[in-house]
C-alpha cells in the first residue's frame, strides 16, 4: 500500500526527517559509551570481553607472563557456540586503541545503524518513504533496541546481516530472474547464519515469504536462483559446524538444553514469552505491528507473514531461551518495524490531509519531534541510572585479597567479573535460576550437600557478591554461616573455608 499524499511536503523535508532519526539513533548510542558492559546481559557480554582480551594478550609482549597466560587461558577455557568473529574484530582493534571495552559498543552500534539504512530501503519498497521513516524510527529508537544494540555479543551483527538479507531477497522477489540479487541474498543470509545459527529461522522465513510473494511455491522450486541462494546460505554455517563438531570437536555438547519438552505444557513458557515481548517491543508496539499486516496487499503480506512465521517457529524450538532471554527476540525488532510501516503510511496520509495549513503542519512536525526526543531522553535516563565503573575497582580489590588462594563463589556472571578485573579464577556456585533450570532439564533434583561438597572441595575461600541470589538460596546461606569471614568490603564477603 502506498499513500497518495505524503506528509512530508518535499524531498528535502524527507531527507531532513531521515537525518534527524539517524542523528538521534547515533547520539543515544554514543552516550555513556565508556561505561562497563554490565547493564545488559552482562554474563554474555563478559564472555566476549574475556575472549577478546585473551586474543589480544596472545599477541602482546609487553605484559607479565602470568597475565598473558591467564588471559589466554580464560579465552580458550570458555565455551564457544558461534564463531568468535566479532571477538576477533574487537581484539584486532585493541592493537590500535588499547584494551578499551567501548570499542565493542561502537562496533555493535555501527552494525545496528547500518542495518537501519537497509531497513529504510526495504520499508520504502514495501510502503512509501513516509512508512519507511516510521519503520526506521522504530528500529533505531525503540528503547530496548538502543540498549541491546550497544552490547558486546554477536546479536547486533547478526540482526544487521538478517536485515540486509531481507532487503536483498525482497529485491530478488521483484526480479526473480536476477542472479545478482540471488547471490547477494545468499551471501548475506549465509553470513547471518554463520555469525549465529538462530538466524536460520529468520533467513528461511524471509526466503519463503519472498518466494511466495513473487509467485507460487512450484514456480520458486523451478527457479535455479532459489537453489543458488540456498547453497550460499548453507555453506558458511555448515563449514563451521563440520569444523567445530568433527575436526576440532568443541561444538559437540554445545547444542544440548536448547529446549525442554515439558515446557510446552507449562503456562510459564507462554507467559515468559509474553514477558520477553513486553520487554523487547512493548505490548502497544507489538499490537500496532500485527495490525499493520492488514494494511499490506496480499503479496507483500505473504513476505511479512514468512518473517513472523520464522520467529514463531524459532520461539517454539528454543522454548526455554525465548521465554527467559529477552535478546533472543532481538531479530523481531526489524520485523515489527517493517510491519508498522504501512499503518504509519496510512496515518501520515490522513495527517497530511488534516494539516492543510502551514501552522497545523508545523505543529504536527513539532509533536513528532517531541515524541522522538522524549523517547530518546527516556532511554538516556535509563543508561545514566547506574554508573558501573566503580565495580572494576571492587573486583580488583577482591583480586588482591585472594591472591594465592583456591576460590569458589556465588558471584555475578559465573566469576567472569572476578576473572576480568580481578585476574583470578574461581569455581562458580550455580545461581538460583540455574538450579531450577537443571531440575527442569534433568527431571530430578540434585542433593545440595553433595553439590556443596563437590564445589568447595580443596577450596580455601568462598566469595559472595550476589547477595540477592544468596537470599533465594537459604541452604547455601546456612552452610556459609558455619565458616569465619576472611574479609569483607563494600559489595562483597569472603568466607574462610581452609579450616
């Protein structure tokens, strides 16, 4: 559906509107960029931080031998599911900038911004420039999108590649005899899957949607370009799987526990998924996106329905993660943005008719700008609410006090913060959530006395920094109270288990 009347009176006005949206998107992502990566899924971000530091330190000759050895060991010890491509890029950049965690924020933000360019181009194809402007604003300025797209993990890069794939595959659906668009779609779809395997659900969904929007499935199956796209899409990820499982052998155990069959009968799965959607898009935005599907013509609706179906199948397969990990729904944001585009196009057309004087048109522009600014300012306040920089000093302080001891602990991010800023390794006591997950996955409850004895065997000290989680584990709290306090400070208590 294309509006007959644009709300923006000229090409210059549309360009200015687009520049304002991107300026907001870039500025909010630069804000407080040097803060520690602890505001969003810190466990996942610290995993990449440790890996990147290990890769960087492996090439350094100006650091103590024990630091180099520890950094490399932390990198190689930690599990890898997806390729360490982004970690490598950051480690390589450290050669120029030094070890600065904001480098990863800058890259992730840039990936998301680049994705915004291609989302605009795709949305304009699907609707109009007005609809594309609205879709781009949603994609760039949705509060969750801002915070998630600054994180040190492969998801922003994966999402960018998915968006570029969707743009290319839709262009191919308009010109199904084109090898160029088929090759571009295959390359970017394959790269998205290579960066992170869950991208396959969105790539397959988008590919099927594009094929069906251009004609029937029978016609698509007779098109050699479809097989070319599929081949290019499969090769990178398949190559990594073959290397990781058969040659190197480190991927064999990494794909277990991705879904729990019992969850399909549990309300917690469905309610958890709804909670994640509320965090990622919000109920109102999600509702508008779903209503927006009615504003597409039949062929374009098929394309969008393919994307929504890909997300639905993804959520059904990764049932534990989709209901507990909000960033698993990150690729839904461009789908939501595209779905809103025709609805926004319709509203802008009506608004153009209603604002038939210069005063009314200027007033409408001011209200739109106010809405964007208010949203960005609210996100800015979220980012500014907590300064995580002092944590680095606390972990360094703990690291000094526990030097030379064997450690266990209930700490944030499974000991990653202690390893990164304190330069100490520790055996982690599972969080309350981990204990529930293990019970659900294995169908049984492990004896806590046995678990405590196993984790604390030959340990001198037990560090507690996650007091909220400790309060949810009265058994552990009771056990620790039997040991004297070795040291304590602002944010931590260390128990002496050596006696």
